């Protein structure tokens, strides 16, 4: 990492110079005046020359505006986090209020999903194409003793070759005992297009690490809810662990490129496509002290252990994915792609565990080949993508998907999506090893089956979306401990059908310089047991005021946001496996969460100030992110986003 930083600093002046405009001498300017009656105006780049493109070729443009949507996305994840419930400290995990936020993949993943909210996957990376060098600096204050920074820089060496480099870092101590977070996300991208666009390449490299001290939540809920002023200092609340921590890190090398067989682009074109993805990950749970103290009683929170102290569970994972395809493009009919892919992964430990109830193997290896086709259509107001793939090896997995978009005009858009998926279980459901006796398993679960349809309508009056999902053989983690003082989770498979339906509505009302932005989500689950638990109602309502001040030199945005969700049996977080698990002992929710904000924009700088959860002392201590982890207390947050470009 240090070597990369030095190279970046050495190359930066050269790169900037390579894209800067040649400087004319005074004599040259005089000569130009003598040879012409007028001086040619300087070319100004248009906003559509600052493009950011994802792997699906969807394009967005540089946005320095200050809107209510930018207020919603000014957070640790850099995106609208409606439907997610943050834990007390910045950089911790999130509880999920809205089911279906994640996209489904037929291939097995490593697991430890509670640790991946800030882990950038391949489809999260965007590639740039800019007329001038662009820099974006992000800063946001945190709970205690730290900061959250993100620096991004991109430039085009020439119109066809782009590089970008970025790093997001966070350190926050938190308000509770043993709650420090320290994370880093380094990413480097490159894009290249041949002069005749015969060859196009997008590639990136990422290195990411996420360290969380894990306190297991507070031991005595009554101390928190009593509102005793002695516990206003949250470090006085007793937690389960004072020295445990989890650590996730990963590296990825990714390339997606294609070559046009015919030398000149015409009405019919033939392309050869290739996508490569190599990734390795490492997860560690470390706990020097095994016993926990609840009141005056000593317990072992996660059950019996093979070690009296110094637990250090380590899981290794790597995968390599190759996809090769042939695409025929007809400018009238669309694109027809046929492909085969190769997926290889290894999820492993350093030992074989032999027990009286069976042997826990050291590794779980996958070697899967699939074949499929994809059809892309774009004509007039319609855009469509249809995909089907199926394994040709022994594993049974398949993916049928369809996306359609209809753009009536700039104000009316309609989206439709369907997916039928036969998915292999994530690896940590089938294999796990730990120093805790009950946290060792070797399973052979059936594939999960997902059938989902969704629709969305965007109009000037209302934004509406609906989703219906049917889940079969759904996998989840469950608490199987017989003692309430313990927490022993185990992977389970629900052999019945779960039906999920949701309706989400959004509407903004404006009156002069005032506005009221509303988002409401309704969810309903039909199931024989409480496996998929979500609140029925989730809502966010913001009333705000905007105006220009100081002769339009400053744009002001200020208002109050209400977040609310109805009571439900929220999932609890387990740090040993880095996952949430189902519980039916405690409901959370039914409390208002109010944020007051004042934001300002000066040229290309956006400044954010927020009084977060300012009503926490008025409603009683009944606010939780999970049954054992309180939500955030009132605090003042400050931050800014600063863009530099010509």
C-alpha cells in the first residue's frame, strides 16, 4: 500500500501535465491577433463529458448539486440507506428493514454477509471518462476519536485512456466499550478504448480491510432503559466482551473486455467477450478472553470452547471466474450473446476436525461450468435485457432473468424485472470451524429457490414500486441455545414456502421554497414460522427549506427528517460467524428518529451539518438497532464534499 502511494505521488504531476492545455507564449498570442480579426473562444467541457460507467454499461454524470437525495446519500455507504438500520458506531454492520435490497447470484459466495455492507463488489466499481482531471474529497465526523475520509482522483491520459485511484478510510472509537472500527477501501481503475472502438477494456484492482471490535451488545437491557443518568456515559454499560474483534480483508483483480471481429462497425457486428475475476478473502474472529460477566455471574456466551483463552478462528477463501462469450449485434434487432463460464472457489481452514459426531473437513472446493445466452434490445423508448444460464457440470443451478424499461419521456419511466433462480448455498452454511464446540459443522444443504417479480413507475406526481417474492428452501441462521444467557447459532433450512410482498411509494410536495419529501414502505410476509422477519411499515419524511443567499453565492438547504419503523422481531448479530440470525424473544421499533440538518453549497463544495437523533432524550431509551445493541444517541455531525475540475 505504501509503495502504491509513493508511485501515485510521483506520477501525479506528470499525469496532470499530460492533460493540461498547452500554454502559448506572448509572441504567439500577438501573432494570432495579427492573423485573425477575433480570438477563438476557449472550449468549455460539457457536463456529459464527465461520465461514470458501471460494468453493465449504465452511465451517470458528475453531479455537484445539493438536493434532498444527496442529503440522503451523505453517509458511510455513500448511497441512500433507506431500509437499513445502522449500529451504534460508524463502520459497524446494519440491520435490514427492507428485504430484497441485495441482488441474487446463482453462485455460492463466501458468506459472513453482515461484514460486507461496506465491501465493494465488482459491480459496485465505476469506470470514468472525463474531459479534465477530477478530484473529489469527502469528509465526515464520527462518534469519537477519528474521522471518515474518502479521496477520489481520475483523469484521461487521452480521450481513450482513463485511470482513477481512490481510498476511503474510517476510524471511530464509538461510545461503548470495545467498539472501535477501522476500515479501508483502496480501488484503482483503468479504462481503454481503441480509436475505432474495436477493442474496449475496463479493469480494476481493490484492496479492502474491515476491522471491528466486537462487544456482543449490552448485557443488562434494564440499565439502558432505566434512563439513569449514571449510564448517560455509555461506557458504564456492561457489555459481553471487552477484547474481542473481527477482521475481514480481501483483494480483487478484475477485467472485462471485448474485441470486434469486423474491422469497421456496421449494421451487423461480431464481438468476442471475456470477463475475468480473481478474488481472495480472509475472515478472522479473535477473542483473548473467553468468559463474559453478566452482573456478578461468569458465563461463556457462545457455549463450550476447546480453548480456555486466545480464540483465533480464521477462514480463508479464494475464487477465480472466467466468462467467454460471442456476441452478434444487429442495429435493428439488438445484441445476441452466447457464453460459457468457469467458476472455481476454495473455502478452507488449516486443519481437519475429527469429532465423535463426525468429521469436519478442512475445505470446501467448487468447480462449476455454466452455459447461457443473453439478449439486449434498445430501440426508441424500450430497453430490455433477457438472460438464461444453467450449469453443465454436476451442480444444479440456473438463472432466468428479464429486465424491461420504457422511457415515455423525461418525466415518465416504467421498469419491470423478473428473476427465477436456483442458487447454491453460501459456503459458510455448509462448512465452518471454530474453537467454540457448537460452531463447527459440515452440511449439504439443498439449493435455495427464488422466484421474484418487481415493477416500478416514476412519474412527476408519484414514484411507486412493488415486489413479490417466493422463497423455497430458504437458508438462515437460528439461535439454538437452551440457556437465555448463551448465544449459539446454527445454519438451518426452511423446507416450506415463504411469500413476501412489498409496496413502496414516494412523493414530494413543494410550496415555494418549502418541500415535503415522503417515502413509505409496506411489507407483508406469509410463512408458517417466523423465519423472514421485517417490519410492516418503514417510513421516512423530510420537511425542508431551500434558498439562495448572499447574491446567490450560497445555496442553503435545511430541514428535519423523521425515520420510523413498526415493531418487529429484528434479527440479532453474531460476531463469531459475522451473520445475523433469527430470534423471537425481543421486538424493537415503534420509535421516532428525528434528524435536523443544515446543508450549504458554495460553488462546488457541499457542507453538511446534522443534529442526529436529537429527540433521543425525549422519547425514552427504547431505541435499538438489534435486540442487544442500542441505536445511536444524539450527536452533532459535520462533513463536506469538495470537487475540483475545470
